[in-house]
C-alpha cells in the first residue's frame, strides 16, 4: 500500500473511534434483562453433564428451602412482636383503668 492509502485508512479508523453516534453500542448492553439472564442460565445448565445437573438441582432445592425457612422465621418473629405488643398494650390499659377507678 502506498502512503495515501495508509493515511486514508488511519483517518477512517479515527472517524470510527471519535464518531459520536453509537453504531455498535446499545444502551441495553449494560442492563441485562431478566429474560436474557434466564436464557443464559438455561444454556449454561443444558451444557452441564448429568451429575452436574443433579448437583446444581440439589443445591437449588437446599437454597430454596433455606430461603423459605428464613421467611417463615421472619413471619414467626413478626407475629411474636405483635402478640407481645398486644399484651403490653392491654396490660397498660388494665393498669391505667385500675388507677383511674381507685
């Protein structure tokens, strides 16, 4: 190639680099959607051998049960606070009524 061809090629490359219009860059590339994540996980899971699928399945079930146990513990704790608050409230009302009646 001659010197003018190199100069022209360099100018084209510089134009591509400094071009303000996004030709290949899509703003969605930085924000993966839930569907893209699910598709990626399914493809990864399908490439696993049978033993790997079983291990991932068992781990997933254990994780789901652990999360379920955590949710139930939080609900139980919340109900305990509600019962305790009710006992304190009615105890206060009972003692307050006894003082007013005396």
